[in-house]
C-alpha cells in the first residue's frame, strides 16, 4: 500500500459522493483508480509512469479527465469541506511555476490561465480558508494578476459576524464594502498610501499565518501542485481540489 492510498475512513468520505448510476460496462474499481490519481498528485510523476498496481495509466487519466469536466471533483470537495458556522475566514494567493510541458496551449486559449511574472511562467492560486487553514473555495488567475479581483467570487456568501482576514494587498474600498454589506468584519491592515488608515484587530490578524501555512503544506505534500503540469486550468484546479479533499479528510480523521 502506497503512502498516497486512501485510508478506509477517507474512502468512506469520498465514496458517498461518487456517481453510482453508470450504464453499460461496469466501471473499473473506483478506489483503485482514485488511489492512482492521488499517487500522481502526491509524487508529481507523469501519468504513464504510474505503477502497475493501479492498472493502465490511460484508465486512470481518462477517469480523472472525464470526471473533471463532469464536475465530480467539485461535488466531492463541496461535500467534504464544511463551509458553515465558521467564525473566521482568510483569503490569500500564491504563485506556482508552470512546467514547460504544460505550456503548449496557445496564449489566447481560455483554458490556459498562465502568465509571466517574476518567477517566469506562472499560475496564481487564490484561496479562501476557514480559521483552521482548511480550504473552502478557490479561483485561478494568470501569475501576473493582482490578488484583489478574485475576491468578488471568493468572498461571496459570507456569514454575518464573520471575521475576514487578509493582508495589505486586499486593502481596497470595494472589498471592504463587499464584506460590510454581508455583515462580516474586515481585518485588513491599510496600505501606506491610504490617507485615513483603517483600524483592525491586531490580535485576530495574527491568525492569518494559518493560510500561509496551508499553502506551504499544499505545495510540500502534493508535488503536482508545487509545479503545474496540467495543460488546462480546469485539470489543475481539479488537482488542487483533490488535494484539499485529502487535507479535509485528514483533519476529520485526526479529530475522530
């Protein structure tokens, strides 16, 4: 059994959300296929280098690709990630280098989501996490994009009374207004050029390190995310969500 293979408890979380109304030929064992996907996710190896224990690599990749575009991985993450009754949320972004093998789509292809930044060709992952540094939702942008615009999607659906932690890059009037209109409380330090610096709770703001630690854990534990090997943004986002499912399952497992 490889280190990346699902435990029994993790499998129970995931199995309940998988499609069970397939027609025609019976599907290859779901658990074996998903273990193969997680092996690629953890190690970062090419699909064709998958160990034989997971079966033909084409079966694993085709299932991953088909379920990505069917929204199955989105459903799995939504089912596992608890986005309710959260006191605090945090928003931040991190850049990921794009491997040369993933940069083959044309520059104007909407599936690409890559851009030039100081790190070369990169993609930026924007995340919203809870107070434990566990992910709730994501947005992807080209690497040179500013952190603020994805907040329009990330900060939609806040709960009244929630604290929203973010660094100075998110000090924009429209972001603060969006937070206030939902009854939430912004904990965002002001930029040095703001004429009237906004007050914020320094003690609560110290908790923001958890989202930075989350990004560190995401990249350290899953090599397929530390470097982007997926050509399309949809497949890369699917990998990120599968990694998130793993982190949530581990959290539930430790709590149990």
